[in-house]
């Protein structure tokens, strides 16, 4: 990590430093949330549960799109992540429902 910058004296520079700190915190939480949601999709994929994977994917897409629109991550980065996750979820075979098969 870079060392803290020398304290500012100019009032506008002080304000900009405060704003940058606030934005940094906000962006950090959003990025962390995105990573968590992506991990949820990945874990649902590894368990083989397509329904859970689709639900997690829907949440992840919403969060990624929002972050891209706010400029927290680049729009191409969001698109790439969405595309890769969607491709993986669509590749999962649909889970056979055992209760319906037994009733028929």
C-alpha cells in the first residue's frame, strides 16, 4: 500500500481528500460484494444445483451492472464477468426432479 499523502492546507484540497476517502470506502465495499456474489455462483455451480446457480447469477448480474454504471468497475470488466458466469450456468444440465418422476 502507498503511504498517506502529506496533509493538505488548501481548503479545496482538504475537501477533495475527504471525498476521495469516502469514495474509496464505498467502492471497496461494492467490489467486495461483487466478489462474494461471484463466489456464490461458483459454489452453486460446483454443487451442481442449477436453481441456486441461476438465483445467485441473477444477483451477481444486478450487482455487476450497477457497479459498472456507477463507474466502480469498467463496463467491459462487468460484461466479461457476466458472460463467463452465464456461460457456466447455462452449461449445467437441468436437475432431474425425482418427485415428479416417481409420481408418473
